[in-house]
């Protein structure tokens, strides 16, 4: 595949548009302050037609470290959508587009919900990071017909409806349904994760401090909340 080199991001692929490994992005993002990092992203976007793809070959990408490196005020909005061209072994995978000043950053890993453990990864590595940064309020679900729905709604942000909608988008709607005791426990856990992450978002924390706050909240018995 054809490649080029960027002074900040290093080697990247150019076939079909600019594409960089999300793992590489994670490394360079950790070297600089968020304001500098987002300036470099916007510079790169301006040089490549306002489009860049960040790829990861796993269903549990380091999305948190990436999104935590972008000041929330620099994000216009985010769209989550399904793709059928990434993994032929599943009905669809999820991706997300992050709209910045100079264009669109498309994060394209293998988020999928074809079994419980993978569905849980959508919650832990996509939704929870968005909630922790307070970006869930600017996130939309883009359906196949091009229409979009806001991810969150209601006074409690409608966590149950969020899960149902996201897993419907993923083409595995049953991932949000409790068919047995274990399923019920898993769904309850995921709902609580979104609730707690939403509370952490109000503290405007970054990095490890955000996760530490989430961990402390997990220690509070659910029936005491």
C-alpha cells in the first residue's frame, strides 16, 4: 500500500484516503498537550481534504486515549454508524465520525455486538469514554437511510434507550435484551456504567482521574445510589 510520512504523525497510508493506525495516534497523543494535538489533527485534515481514517483491528480499541486527547470544546459533534465492509464474519461493525474544525476523523475499529462480550466492549470502549468526556450530549446515531437520532434524551439521559438504539444500529438488537439471569446482570451493569459515567462527566475530569472517579462510584452499592 502507498504511504507517506508526516512530521508529527509519522508514516500513514494514502490509498483510498489518508489512514493512520489508532495505536500510533495513541502514542503521539500521549506526548503532547491536548490543544497542540488537536491543532495537528486539524492541520492534517486541512492537508487531506478534510478526511482521515483511524483504523484498529480489534473490537476493543484504545478509543479513550484518543478522545481524551481532544478538548471537548474542539468537537462539533459525533456520529456513530454501522459498516458492513470491515468484517465479513459479522452482520455489521460500528464506527464513529468526529467532526472537528477542519474536517472529519473517522474511527474505524471492529466494534460489534454479535456476542455478549463484544457487545460489552461497545459500552466500555465507545460509550463510556464518550460519556466521561461529556460528549454523549453531542453524539448522534446515523441510520442506513441517512437520518440521525440524538444518542441521549430524557432527564436521566435515557440509558436503557441508549443501549437499545446502539445495539439496534449494530444489527444485534438482542444484545440489549435480558434473556436469562446472566443477561439481566450484564445489562444492569452496562446501564449502571452509563449512569455513573454521566455523573463523572459533570466533574470535567481527564485521563486517569476520570477513571478513578468512575471506580470510586462503582464501589458504592447500587441500591445506595
